[in-house]
């Protein structure tokens, strides 16, 4: 009889420990699920905010105003401005074309317009 009681108590203790372990694992997984759902909600809110911001930034009226403000001095490229890489490597660029300092000149003009 004592032997059966000891075995029964041992089995009962083992089952109790397994149930406790499973309970705490479920609690841990529920917390993890809650955290993931919270992160998903946060990212969805961020996406909504970025979509609204993108809509404002891509407003055609706004883009037109920016183009008029910053691109007013621009003009279409001329044929003589296009040079092949072979011609550049050979040094065969015509003397009439001054490519040196063009970018710096453009920057200076842009900065003068802003001031």
C-alpha cells in the first residue's frame, strides 16, 4: 500500500509540475502575442501617417509651386552639351564648351536666389 501511495504522489507531483510549466508558458506566449499585436498596431498607425504625409508632399499644386520656385532658371539641354565618354577620354571636347565650373556656377546662382 505504501508503495502505491508513493508512486501515486510522485505521478501527481509530476503532473502538477507539468501543468504549472504549461500554464506559465501560456502566460509568456500571451504576453508575447500582446506585444506583437501592439507592434502591428503601431506600424499600421505609422503607415497611415506616412501615407497622409506622402499625399501632402505629392500634391500637384505644391509640386508646381516648388518647380516654379527652384527650377525657374532651368532650360532644356542643347545638343552641344552632350559628349560621349570616348570623346572625354580622348580629350576631344571642343574649346567652345566650358564644362569646368558649371556645377559651381549653378550652385552659386541657386544660393543667390535663396538669399
